[in-house]
C-alpha cells in the first residue's frame, strides 16, 4: 500500500513538472536539460519534507516556477531560482553548493530569496527585516521580487491549511505590501488575486457574500455584455481592424472597496465589469488606431468626458498604456471601455517582465518609466540606514500609484506622487538642489517650498547656497526620496556638533560628581525623548538643553545624595522576577490551554477594545500583545490591525468572542432619509424602545429635504446591530442605514 502511495505521489510530481514545461515551452534543449537538472536536485533536497496540506513539499517550488513562467513570463534562470528558492533555508545545502552547481547568478538570486534566520529583539520586526533584505536585492536583480511575488501568490492560494492567526498575519502582510508592490510592477492579475485571497481570510463572510451575488447575477451580465458589444464588433469589422473584445470582471476586493467608499450595497455597484478592446496594429500606428477605436465606441455610446484617461500619450510609472473611457449604455448603465494594442496588453498583463526579458544571463533593457522608478527605489535603498520598520513604512508610501505629471523649465516630464510639493520636485531632480531649495517659480509665478503641485505644472526651482535642510521640511514632502535626503542632510549637519555636545555633557556630569556613563546618557535620552545620542549632543551644543535639564534627568533621593544603583534600575535584566504583562499573558496561554482566548478564557486576561474600529461581538477580530499593555482587540479589516499584522506577526494571538458576552459595545450607524416632522422621534423610538439599546451620541443635519443622522450606540453583537438596521429600514422615509466603518 505504501509503495502504491509513493508511486502515486511520484506520478503527481512528474505531472506538475510536465505542466511547468507546458507553460514555459522551451525551444533550446540546453535550457531544458538545465531546468531538468534543477528540478531533480530540488526534488531530492525536499524529498522527506511535507507542506501543511500534507502534500510533498516539492509541489510548492514547482507551482512557483509555473507561475514565474506562465503568469509572469520569465525565463530559464528565474525558473531555476523558483525551483530552488527554499533549498538553502530548509535543507542542509548551502549557498556555496548552489553556486557550485548552478552558477553565481542563480546563487545571488537565491540569497535574496532566502529568509533571515537571526533572532531580533522585541523592538524589531522579523517580517520587516525580511522585506527590507528582499528589496535590497533590487540593486542587483529585480527577479528576486518577481519570484517572491510568485511565492507569495502560491502561499496565498494554499493558505487554508494554516491556523487562523497565521492566515491573518500572512493575509494582512499581503494586503499591506505585496499587493501594492505587484501593482507598481504592473502585475495587475497577480495584484488582483492577492487582494481577493487576502479578503477571503480577513473578511470571510463579506468575501463569500460578494462571490455568491456575482454568481447569481452572472447570466444577466452576460446578456447585457453581448448586446453592448454587438454594434462595436460590426463597426470594427467594417473598418478592417484585427481585434478581440474581452470583458474583465471587477475583483471581489475592488467591489468591496467601492461599497465601503460610497456606502452602498452590492446592488448599487454598477461598474462590475469593463469591456476591453485589443487591436493588432504596427507600433508606428498604435496611437492613431487606438484613437480611431475610441471614436467608434463614442459613435455608438455617449462618453463621460470626465472619465477619459489617456495613458498612451503619458504611460503610468509601471509602464501601463491604454485609453480608458466610461460610456452610457442604451439601458442607462455606465460601462468602462479600455482600448489597447497587443503590445500594451502584454505589458498590462505581464507588467515589468514584458519590459525586462530574462533568458540565460543578463537582461535586455530599454529605458522606460518602470526602469526610472526602479532606479529611484535603488537610490532610496542604498542611502537608507533607517530601522526596518521605518524603512517599510517609507517604502509603503512609495508604492502609492496615484501620480501627477510635472514639467521642468526645458519641458522634460517628471512623474511624482499626488500631493507632491515644490520641495519633492527639487529632490527628484537632485539631492543638492533639494538641500538648497528656497522656493520655485510654478507656471512663472513665485511659490513656496511647501506649495502642492498639480499635473501640467511647469516648475523652476530656486536655490541658495546658504540654505540648510530643517526638521520642519519633513511636513512639506511626501516622497520617500525627499524624506531620506532631508534625514541624511540633517544628520550630517548634526555630526558637526557631536564632539562639542559630548564634551558639554561630560562637564555637566562632572559638576554633579558623576563619571560619564552609558546609563546616564540613556537616562537623559529617555527623559527628553531623544532617539539617538547624536540628537542629544546636537541640542546640548546649541544650548537647547543645559546643566539644569541634565540635573533634573538624573534621579535624586530625598537627602540629595546620588545613587548609581538608582540610575541602573531602568536597565534591569530581563531575568527579573517581575514579568511584563505581555510575558505573563504568553506564559498563561502557553501553560494553560483552557486559558487561551479562543477557548473562552478572555475573562482571565486584560484586554481593550480599539477605538479606531470599535469591534463588536460577531465581528472577525484579532488580538495584539504589546509590552506592559492589555491585549488590544481590533477588527481584522481595520487598517491599523492590517498594519500591525504585517509588521508584528509575533504579537498576534487567536481571539474570538465569548458566547456569553452581555456587555454593550460602542459602535456607530449612519442614517439618511426624507426630512419630515417626527422622523427623529421615530428613529430614537426604534433604538431605545423596540431594541432597548442605549444611545451614546446623536447628531442630525437636514439639507434640501434630506436628513443625515449619525449615532453612536451600545450593541451586544453584529446580530443585534443587523436587527436594528432592519427595523430602521422598515420606516418608509428612511432610505439608507449603514454601519460606520
């Protein structure tokens, strides 16, 4: 029986390998042999290993390699690295073994893909360190990021095998960093699937509800689409275009985001799909032919001029090119229509890989927006010495894709994030221009450094050699490059005062009959919130703090005598008998299974309900342990919780509501309807009399015969809240009731 199982597994492994070859379609026999050798090595290295699903571990590298070949479109070296990406971390083979067998390029990429094995202290985040290490390899090879995205995609596809807390950590990390990164690299399909899978685990009920409603309305949508594209096909054929028309359904995640943003139910999300027209035309005729197709579309359907997007004349930073317009159908429904060429469609689907093709060795590269974007990343990576957490926050900000287009005095185009200032623009040109910026001429008019730019502005930066960057400049800028350069310039300025400040501190301590000691320095830093000694010495040298502040920072007893043992108290060893609350909770959970929050033992552990999302019983929730604090309970879809889970996976604890909750939890609802005499009384009657709930606050505004009311009230569960919303909606004058997110 065991032998039969082994034969069956071997057959399944070979089947996945053949599927990889089918997706890759190698034409060179040498490359085929190289990949076969890599596969055999990886299969042997992982021979005894299993995934959480119970499957042979080699299934995972094979699937990652298939995604790399089929869904991203990379070549031989990338497929090899995908097959080997977990070998160094999980087996006895070293990086030197990989280099000896497969060469330096493969070894370098594998090094970038291998997780950090060191143990970090509680102030650091292992996830953030891993992410920073991965991004640092951009300086060498962007294939690391592309393979890592394929690895994350397969992990998300098989996430159901992991426990709930691991699912939340990985899903939140995916939403926070990996999905935006995929979008920025132009991998739209991967970005969409990552978001949908993350929603499946952070908001399972909402995900299932939207999927079910999409399934129910599928036939109706297909009938509508058939009627909509029929006249377009006829006209395109008459104009002798080579084309195909496809429809792209809006993702579950984007539907949910629209429902939240507009406060509407699923039934009122009208743009559930987009129609895409892809034409086959020579490169020199692309622009003209796309506009011809646009003209045909608008001959049949009236366009919304405000929704025209021309990304052919000015492509997005990730290389995306297309014409987008929104038109009114004959049934009164808005439909988005996208016009692309075959080349543009390949870039849209394969993103960065369509620009940067890898085969045996080095990439074939041509300068594009995406290349310039990656160069800016490399600049940030190589100049940044911030902590991993600060770095990840900075990089997260850098991933936002909304952009403006600004011109230099010579007419050169620069793309910057929305809300960029004159100072952001100056640093985008050169760090020295940013450091000496005193203002600018925007469209030939004087403007200050913090002036926010708009698309189409022409900017001439004004500089002065007497100018120096200052702390308040951080509030002027939004780009990571500008923040990094300002930080570096201020640090260099502070270093000039380092020795003077250090000598002053020694002098003040000697006056207090104390020897210079790291403990004294730490006390003063802590007292006045200085992150580094450099910041403290800088302010000492400038006279911001002096001997009085130093004396106050050093603790003194009632008789005025100084005790070094008192000074050392804050630095007591972790071997102390006095555990932090965090450590006590961990010990309680690990030592007594019955006390685990998921087992109903939350009454034994102190916890707080987060004010940012106001979770109530019935919501999907997650708990976070912080040193010296109670467990903090958030809704799993709370932006703060997603941020925390993406950085501090080691602080997550599994948390569910106790079935016996009898306490009211604060939440809010928003009500809109027709203004009429007595409507406030009717609303309050439902809340307080019919539902017997307590109101915390009630605010109402009336404008043009429409009322908008916001009330914070105490409910016992999501079921309790749903009952209230249903009762309020029975009032014919109440048109909409929704929970405040």
